[in-house]
C-alpha cells in the first residue's frame, strides 16, 4: 500500500489496495491512514453494495443515517442523491456528520455510483490543522468549553431542507436531536487535539445564547478556511473516499446543474468524545 499526500496538512491518496479483498493487516494500515490524515481516497475500486457493507462491518460497524433516503435493496446504505432536475444537493455546506448525536459516527465510506461529467467534487478540512492555527489566547479561551449540537433546524418540517427540492426525499423530520461535546476533543486513536464545532450542526456554546456564541464560533470556523488545512476530492468512476468525522469537515460542491450525482454512503460507528 502506498500513500501520497492529498493536501499540505490533510488527506492521502492510497494506491495498491483493493477494498473488496483486503487483508486484516491492510485494513489496519488503512485505518491508521484515516486516523492520521483525516481522509483517504482510493481509485479504481470495484466495490459492490454488499462488499461496501462488509467493509463497513469489518471496520467497526454501521450507524444508519436517520435522514437520507436509504438504498432499497441495502438499507445499510444511505444515498446522497441529486437528480437531474433538482437544484439543491445534500451536504452542500461545511459540516461533520452526526455531531448532533451524543456518540457521533466515526466517519464514512463514500462510493461514487453516478457522477456528473464535471464538478461535484468534495472539499475536506482538517480540524487538527485548524486547532493548531489558533492563537494561544483563543486556545486558552476554548479549553474546557462545550458546545451544543442539533440537526433539527436542518431536517425538521420547517428546517432548511424542507424549503428546498430535497425536502420530499428526506426521512426523519419528526426526530429530535441534541448533544453536547467538548469544543476541543482529543482524537480517540491518535490523541491529537481537534476543533469539534461545525457551521451546520453547532448551535451555541454551553451556557451562552446563539448570539453570544457566534463571534467566537466564526473565528474558530475561519481557522479551517486555509489552503493548508484543506483538500479537494475529484471523483472518478471507481473512487471511494473514507473519512474521519472527528478530524475533518467536508462539503459537497453543487456545480453540476442538470446532471445526476448518486453516491452510496455508509456511516461508520464511533465512540463518545472527550476533551
Ligand atoms: C456528505 O456526506 O455530506 C456528502 C458528501 C458528498 O456527496 O460528496
């Protein structure tokens, strides 16, 4: 297995690995690469939906997403789908998946199934690099703080998606979510300090209103917006991307009007997060 960096401080492109027939040793190596770099990209993969599920189970288990449409034959697989005539995509703003859960998902395995001719790339940002970029005063200010996360304002019947042409396809509008996590977590495997707030699901700091929280939240978010902390995955047929939600944010670009894009996503089970 060979790894080539994707960005300055984030990601790796892995060659010499077929996900469908990987040894336990290779799987451990791949996990290590995901823990360390945040996101890995593998090209030329021939991964059937069944093999996708098997890989996720070998990795450590599946968290079924409560909102995305599920694949009819394989309900473990959520479909990130934009039809030709839809305007809105799923995941089009910076976020980390499932931070609204008390035990957030570890990450995802995303498989390209139908791609536009051009566009539909996914951007990733490394939240360890973002934390490292903060000045010492800000690091001291956020040490010990916690933040409140929810998905209700996104998925509820009067939430963000309901106003769009994705509204009808989504599930779980009746669900209620609320979780609190440290603003700075330690990666459960590497121990690296990571900024764990995100623009989509973080509502406010514990003990503060949204208005009081916003100036500091915006400053923290700005730390992830540097070229060094970011990488872009350009999808091709056969591309599979695996990322760590604790270490990264991601966003799917919506720049392919009139074309279809269908991705199969399995969300991997995680663990409670600690400072
Ligand atoms: C997501 O999981 O947010 C979607 C990513 C993508 O479609 O590229």
